[in-house]
C-alpha cells in the first residue's frame, strides 16, 4: 500500500542559530532515498516509493531533496523549507503514466507562545499568511522539522496530473487513447441529452 503519512524513519533536524542573533543563520541539506530500505519494519509492508494523496498515487522516481534555513525573527525561529522530487503518476485525461517534478518552498514560524496579528510586532494579516505557525514547548540546539518537511512535500503535489497540455484524453465510448490514434466512434454514441448543448454556438468576441 502507498504511504499516507510521514514514515517514522524520516528524520530531519536543523541546528538552531545563536539565540537572539537575527544576523545568524543555519542551513541543512538532505537527499532522502525513497525505498523500502528507508522504512522501519512496521512500514515495510507499505510501498515506501509511493504516496497516496487526494486519491492519486505518486511514485518516487528520484530521491527527495530537502533544503532548510533557520534564522531568528524576534523571539521566534523562522525556517524556510525547500523540497524537490520527481514522481510518476497517472495522467488525469488519458490515464497513461506521466512524469512530474515538484519544486516548492514553505516558511514556518516556530513560536513559544500563541501569536496573533496584533502582537507580532505590528504584523498584518497578509504577512501572517506567509507563515505556518508551529508551537513548540522549548528551544533546543537542534529543531526537528520532520513533520513540516512531510507537510511541504504533500502540499506540493498537484491535484491534477497531465502528461502534456495537449493531451486529448480517451474516447468515452471505446476507451482508445486519442493521443496515439484516431477514434472511429460516431456521434450517435453521444448522450442525446447533450445534443442541444453541443449545437450551441458562442460568440468568441464576448467576454
């Protein structure tokens, strides 16, 4: 079965910069090979090379690359997370395999206390939307960002996969792929309830 939550064996920790020094920053880089060998015994029954998200299966075809940078923003720690990976999934139109690559970055604000727009140094609500606030109980020399890496990865996955923008899909009558061959199905196979809609002409100049 594909994995649907962060594997227990995934561990991403970044060293925290000097406390209070907003000019200091720490960085970390990981390249996580995705295979059954990277999973714990309890997870080995699942396919560690596949993620199930929103009803779609995404199979890793490259290692997961993660970059992170941490720096202080007042009393809070701001961590930028960049994820990169390549997957193979099923095209939503023709159902053929399609390769996709994700490149995305997210910003997390690790806070010791609950923050609001009013008490975050005059920050506006628009600024708040740039961060995902993560409450923590205490600061340590190293910060575990594993859950946020998993969240960043999943949120980067597309809700719809296309092999190409020009994909013509499959014939709803015979099921043939219209990308590789012409379909000989006749209009008689259409649902008669849609005939009036198909006959409707639209003015292309009308916005």
